[in-house]
C-alpha cells in the first residue's frame, strides 16, 4: 500500500486531522506553548506531555493548573490530545471523566510505552506491555469514562528488539477496548531511543489494524522521516525529539518551506515567542528556570544558521560559550539579550 501525501487529511475517531505530520507527546516538555508552536508551523495534530491519572483523580493542584492547560488557539489548526498514564482502570476512568468535563481536548491518548524506570516500576508505561489484560481494562475505562476517542502510544516490546508483545497488545486494544488509533514506536523500551526502529514490524501493524497507526521513532530529520513514511505507509508520522526547538521541520515536511535551516533572524523571532508564551504560562521566575532545557535547541539553530551563511563546509556545532552564558543567565531578559547579540554578529559566539 502506497503512502498518501503528507498534506492529505485523515480521520481519527471521527475527527478530521488536516495533514499527516503530528507532534508526539514529550514528557516534561509538551505543554501548550510547545504544542501551539508546532501547530503554528503546520502540525495537524498534537499530543500533550504525559499526565498522571492519579494526580488528576486526586486533584493535584499543580497538575490541574499547569498540565491541564489547553489554549483554544491550539484547536484552530487541528485536533489536540492529552496523554494520560496509569495502571489502575478505575482511577483512569475517573481521570478521563474529569478531563472530558473540564479540559478542551478532542482525544485522550494513553501512554503504554514510557521506558523510564520510575514509571515502569509503578506498573504503568511500557510495563503494561507485559500486563495486557490490565492494559485493555485501562483503555476501556478511559473510553467509557470520557466518551472521547481514545488512542494508545506503545512500543514494540519491553526488553528486547525482536519481541512483539506491543504488536500483540495493539490488536487487543483495538478489538477489545475500542481504541481509535495506535501510536507505534517500533523499538523496545529497553533501548530507549537507541538502535534502528523495526519499520517492517510497523508496516505489518499498519496492514493488520482496522484503525490508523501513527509512526514514531527514529524520525530525526526530513530524509529519515520521508523514507520511513514511504516504507511503513502509516496514517501519519509523529515528530518528537527531532522537532525540539525546530518547528520549521513541520513546515518543510509539508512543503510550506524549503528544507533549509532557519535564518538567524527567524531563530531569534521564534526564541522570543517561546520566551514570551512561557512567561504567560508559568510567570517570569518559574519560566526562567524551565526554559534552561530549551536554550540548547535554539543555540543549535543559531549554529546551523551561521553555518548556512558561511557555506556548506562550515561545521554545524552548538557554541559552548553561548550555551554556558545562557544557562548561567540571571533572568529571561538576560537570555534574550544574549541570543539577540549572537544573531546580530552573524555567528553563535
């Protein structure tokens, strides 16, 4: 089966997704600022960072305030989803019901692939691949509790590449729990993001399931993404780490811009947009601490811009001095000034 053009729309649980390039759930990162950024550059669908079903069930104040914030502007560009995790079906039912009543989302996505030990040891995340009965019960509870389309993101296996417990679970989730789509990362949880994804296994899953399969894993640049998309022919691709600080990737994959690095001016403009929106979200003091994880991505973009301006033989390397200065900056205004100065001289140093 040939892959449809990435610009084509597709259907997820009765919802129309305007194109086939989407934003993956990014733990600790995928708040409304990052999701809206992806949507502004063309992403047809975006999923939130993962949120504990227990925290929602018990009405944890920080969770409700920070992680359940969705902006209406996100939905102007296509559906949005919230990703929940947890291993207790009744707690998931309660959390899903709360989300459906209080949060402006279109889909609930369940995390059954997180490889982080502190998640796995609770029985959640990728641990659910080894407990398929509970996984099916959790997905069914989320669907019944919310009345929304429910999707599941999972990996091919827990321990070793070559095992297919995630593949088998995907079939049960569709047949027995009625999930509307599967997000599939065809690598084991054990290897995290290392190794080559098993795209042949993913292609088999696409052929077998009667619901959309969204491909994740190994999509670091446009060439890798397009090659994997053609091989697997999924409903869509899901950009994760390869889109961090690089929303231009959504535009280039959709043919909205050439596959060239953004200019220094473009990087600065986007960097400042992220700063300003994060202050709206967290306030200046909390934003200053949180944004330290974002700075390396934009330093790298500035390095690419400088290399593109200097010629194809120039190295594309983040600048260590600028990076150190940003991490040590006292506040957001200082970080803003550092990046503006770096762009003005035409190099990231």
